[in-house]
């Protein structure tokens, strides 16, 4: 070192730290500029064969065409979706691991007391893909054809009218508890290990009702089931000919099934923004809209729209779970 320009060890350390910080700051833009340069996986938190599979493949194909990389769908079922959620939460925030988040994403943190992730802190929303009102269907032999008749029967026979669901803490379970709380009735919850067994028992007349998606439309047309009400705040294209609970005596009643795209919260904002922009483009494609419209309604798809929905969902399901005293641990 030249003695004419003495530099303290402390100043050297500070200078080195500053250079290091600048270098680290440059990594994020560089990573975002080179992304994507390899396949991207979409984790579906349910076993193969569910509604999330065709939806994620449709979106993945469109995003792949737009971004020039393949999107691979991986099923990670179990724990009401929590196994898949946890895998994405701990994944590297590099834009190569995404989550197809379903409505139970906003429910699990209130149903399970211990989870290896924080839904609000460990994920960043990319965009909303689909929203779908659920539908309450009853066996024809129950003798009711609308919400008012069902609630009247439930008041006359408290704890006797049953509703089947895919399990404790599932979205249909929470919808049933919302009906109990807002209508002041006591429908009896009957949990099953999946939606298939619940539907089989309803068709066989062993239970009185189920809360399902509009995909049950053909069974309603065939007279096997009676659709008495949907859980959207207003009628939507997928449920236009069925009344809502909100217009059937329960003002403001709303409960939606939905799917959105998420990433680990450590994902660079530039990558999240690029994914969000491309997701909105994908949802505007006529073929995508035609495919998604078969099972639900196609939203705008923006990150802001998804964030606003999540905030409403957290408030709704925290209130419902606490009031019902539900715990699935």
C-alpha cells in the first residue's frame, strides 16, 4: 500500500461490502432477463384426475407457447392440498416452480393448527385463472326444489338433513357450515374420503345433499339430482339458469371454488410481472376461454384481482372456521 494514501482496514471492509451488495443487487435483474431458459413446473396439490389437471395443462400449454419453454404439470396430493403447498413454499424463488392454488389454499391455515408454511408470507399471487360458484344438489326423493324449502325442512328436522363432502375442512364442508351459520339451521355434515364416494351415496339416496361444482349439470338434466341453489353472489354464465342463495333468502351469501397461479414469495418481481402479463394474455385466447368455460367462469386474470379475492377469502374462511370450531389435525 502506498504510504502517501493511508486507508484504514475498516474503510477497506466497508468498500468491499458495498461492492458485494452491488453485485448481489445485479443478480435479480440478470436472473429475470435470462428467465426462462429451462422447463417450468406447475405443482397441482391434488392426485391425478381432478379438475386441476386439465386446467393446469391448458394454461401451461398456452404459457409455454408464449414464453418459449415447456410447462410440466406435477401432482403432489395429500393433506387437503398442504403437501403441494409446502413443496412450492420451500422451492427456490427462481420462477421455475409455480403452484396451481385452489380455494382450499385460503382455508387450510385456519383448519390446521400447524403447517410448514405461511400462506400469506411464503407465496406471491401471479393471477386468477378461474372462479366457479358451487351448487347445492339434493336427492329428488327429498321433496324440495329450492333453498327456501330446504331451509324450512332443516328447521323442522334439526340435525336430520345431511350433506356429504370430500372431507373435514374441505370447501364443501365450509360452504355447508356457512349455510348453517347464516340461515340459523343445523344441516348434518357427513365427511367422505373424496367427492366420488359422497356423490355415489347421494345418488343411492343414503344422504340428502351435496355441494359440488356446475359439472353436475348433466345429472340434473337427467333428473338424477335437483339443483336448488348456487353460491355465487350473482348468477354467472356457468350457472345462469339456477338461483343463488343470495337471491333465495340469504343476502350477501357467497362462496366460490377458484384456481389461481402462485409462486414462492422470493421470486423476483420482474419474473412475477412477466408471468402475470402472459397469464392474462393466455386467458384472453379464444381456445382457452372455451375450455375453461366448460367448468367455470374466466376472470380477468390479473395479479391485483387475485390479491383482492385472497383477502376476501381469508376473512370469510377464518370467520367461518372459528364459528364452526373446525379442526382437521
